[in-house]
C-alpha cells in the first residue's frame, strides 16, 4: 500500500517547503500546471515548482493577459526560469485539442514529466451546458483535463522512459467532494429531480441542508452538486489512468483535496451560500488555508517517490486520494472504486468521440 515519505507534512505545510524537500524531482523536468492566475493555487503551485529550476514550466489559462501576468510575476521571482503560457478553454473540446496540438508540436519540449490539473469552475448558479452539450462543471473540471492529458500522453510516456517508475505523474486537483458524493450516472446533465434518480446516486441531503439548500429531493440541478460530481470524477480519472499506465509505462496519477482556500473559485455563489460557509467555518467544520498551503498537497502528490510503492498490488490500489499532504481514507467507497473508474473512462471516451490506448 502506498504511503508518504514525511508524516511531518500537514495542513499548514507550504508548497515551497515540499518543493525544497523533493527538489531533485523538479530540477531539469518539464511541468504543466493548468488554471494559473495570480490569486489561485495554480499560481502558488507554479511558484513552488519554479523555485527548484525545472527545465520548462508551462502554465495554462483561458485569459491570455492573466497568463502573461503570471509569467511576469514568476520570471521576476525566478529570473532563470523558462516559463511559457498556453491558452485553453477546458470547457470546449476543440480548444482543448488545439492546445494539446501546440504542446505536441513544441520540438524543444520533447517530454513532459509532471501534469497538475488544477483549473476548475465552481458554483455555476444556473444549469449550463457547454457547446458540446455537457454540464459545465463536469466538462471543465473533468472532461477537459482528461482529454488534454490523453492527447499529450505520448510526451509523458517519453519522459517515463527515462524516469524511475512512478516519477512521471498526473495530479488531479479535486476537493473534499469525494467524501460526501459519488457520480450521477443516470442523469449526468441534471434533467431529473433528485428523488427520481437511483438512491445511491442521490445527493447527501443532510450535507446540503448545512449549506442552506432545502427541499433538494424535488430539485434537479444544484450548483454545489454539479461541482461535487465533477470532483469525484477527478479521483476516478486518476484511478483509471494509473490502471492503464503504471505497470506498462511507469506513469502514476493521483488526486488531491487541496483544502479550503480564499480564491476566485467561489465567486459565483450568492451571499446566502457564502454566509452558510462562514458559519460552517466558525463551527470548525473546515479551516481556511493560505495559497501556499493550498499548493502543498499537490506538490506531495507530484513528487513524493514513496507514493509509487505498492501501486496496483491489489485491485483496490490503483490510485490514492490525498488531503493535508497525506493519504486519506475518507472518500466514499464509490468515489474510489475501480469499477466506477472504468465506467467514467468509457463515458469520457464516448463524450469526446475518441478511444485512447497506449
């Protein structure tokens, strides 16, 4: 069973501290971090990587000007870094394909060692389908990342030929959602009332009441529920990838709960939801982290060599879910199920119209 190297790392550990501890895993490597803006954990994660001299640091975002702001800030702090931006809208499959094609065409970046899928949307108030006909949270938080990673996989495989087994990594930034949610297979686009979907797929009504949402049984779409389902997919996606890639190529994929951090992610929520969150925080249900601490669990997942030990030794051990820099067993069984991961992989291939095998 996988474990971590440092039990001293915890909720207050900063990403820079983890980067220094595992500097050899960064130096001379090529790293991609998605969803980078100055006020988010994508940027603090990029800072941590940049501190230890990677060969290339590639940061992605939807807004070119925000990407350039981040590059300017990183280069000011780390003048010798080779940092480049990549524009991509993860909710649009063609945009994802175009961005992946650019990465594959970069002849001076022959390999990719680490991908941290950190971008995300949250709390979209009205049920919104993308131009591809997919619910926005799921399309952005899971499917766009999954497709992008699959399309650039040849460069990860190339890197894995030279790295130690398990050192080539894909990290999916999830949330605490897998501890209270599973997938909604029977109604992915939220068209049915919750009471009319299978019981095992219905949301945790008590949990939603704590957030101020009542009468959920008669509702179909809820902004937090849409987010939760997509974040479960981040965990299952890692399990499916590790099963396909670890033994054959030495590529490991993990998922993390970064914790609760004050970023732009919650900007879509109305005041009553934010007040409910404040009340839960005051009760000690969760505590807020700094941006640096929000990056640390991703850094452990990306770099700790001990996490590669014992992977796949039993059918339940195709991936790990980390919180506060350590492996956690708090996820719901269906959120870490190999069978559920296979269902997600098949659905993802269907939704993008492409099968992947390496």
